[in-house]
C-alpha cells in the first residue's frame, strides 16, 4: 500500500495507494543500480537494463487494478473519520433503551447524554460509554492512571477513554474518487459489523493492546540477497500477486468482508486471501523486502481467519451470540494490528532505498 509522502505516513501511519509506493520503490531500485552496485561493469548494467523492460513495469505499476486509470488521472479525496456516515443502531442498542433511541436529544449522534463533552457519535469513535462520563476509571481516583478526568478531558490529552493508552486512531482516510462508492454502503457494512461485535473505530484502539510479533517472526520465506535483478524481479512478482488487493486499506477490506452475507461469497473471499498468501509464501524475497513480505503473509492469514469465522457463524446461526461476537472482535483487531504493521514495514522500505 503506497502513500503520498513520508510526512503523511508518519502523521497518519497509513499507506493509501500501493501503486505510488511501488513506483517510488522502483525509482529507488534504479538508484541502487548506479550506487550500491556501482562496482558492476557498465556492460553488466546495460545487460540488466536490456533484460528488464522498466517502462513496461512502470506502466503496469501505474495502472489501477480496478479502473486502469493512470496516476495523473487519480484524484484523492480525504475523508475525515468523524465525518463518515456511520452511527450504528447496534452500537446504540448496547447503551440506550428503545424509547431513548427514538429520542434524538438522548441517543442521537449529536446528543451528549452523559454531559462529558463528547457527543454520542464521538463516543462511538472513541470506544467510550455514552452513558458514563468517565469510561476509563468510572470516577475512581485511587488508580495511578485515574485522576478523575472525564472522557472528553482524556481525549483532549490524547488518552483513550477505553484503554488508557495513547490514541492513534487515524483521523482521516484518503481514497481515490473513483472508489468513493464504498461510502454509499458503508453504513450497512458497519451496521453488520456492529451487530457481530465489531465497532470499527474501536479496533484501532484495541490493536495497541496486542502484539503478534512472535507470529510474524515465525513466518518463513525464501530469502535472497538484494541486487538490482532480484529486487526488480520481486517487484514484478509482487505486482502480479497483489493485483486486486494492493490498493485496499483497513476501511476497504472491512467494508468488503462485512458486506458478504452468503456462504459462497465468503468461500470466494477466503479462497482469494488464501491464494494471495500461498503465492507470497512461494516467492523469493530480497532481504530489504522481507519484513513487509512476511507481514503481507500474516495479513492474508488474519483476513482468511476472519472470513472463515463469519462463515462458521452464518452456518451455525451464531452471528449474534456473545461468544461469536467476542471472537469476531478479536480476529478483527488482529487484522488491524497487521495492517498497521504493514504500513510501518512499507515505510521502512522506502527509507532504506532513499538512503541508499
């Protein structure tokens, strides 16, 4: 997943359009050819250049797998997280009675039922309790992390009222305008997810409470030394392997998964993710790409697990059971953790190449 700039990556911890990152990486590869591997003869460099049609690669990189648009035609739209047209009824049902939900002044998105300075919709995005002004500590002051602050005061200080950890939920998403149609159905997919125990904004908050590094470290890949040839060949394989996925982020992936409501649809989704994983596992990987490559493998595994769980819940008619909802949330949190790790790994690739 590519990003528009290193600054945006740092501030948003997000990589939005994979084709742009890969183009940047390719530029770095060309630099590698003339710097890190300058000890090669000019004849060798010419030979390598002849063997690889760089213009064809760049053209392929520049194409959107969805629409075929060229980079100069792709116009981004920034969507503020708080402006997303989502306020799930299923989330409201956890806190408000039916009569309260029918009253906009009580349970409406702009209402502040507990008078803590956060609107109900803001409480949804922060994972806090709209009926409790102090979700984190419930008014306690004897805990070292509790100083009697209410939810709004904690949020202003960058503290999650759900976990007490630093807030790093992205405040905005950047999507291509030709993909803006995903917003048309986002309320429905977020509603489905909420009914099944998954509140999307909360996943970012809870992702800070887990660590899947041991699973990531256990993944084995076919390692290669960095060289212009191995890197260029890897890029070509990666373009092929990730076609249809490379432009997805968390928002797009969850919108896709929670829009599926038949066994056949879920089977097809799992088959797709398993296919991505198997291709990545069997590909030779240059050293500098190993962290991101392994993270992709873990991501496809986590996405497959989430789809499989939803399939089991659909078959067994347990989608609304408490145990299923807890498991569904846990697996969704793992997906977000892995996406965040992938963003970090992709950013480091660009840093290595540019410094080279």
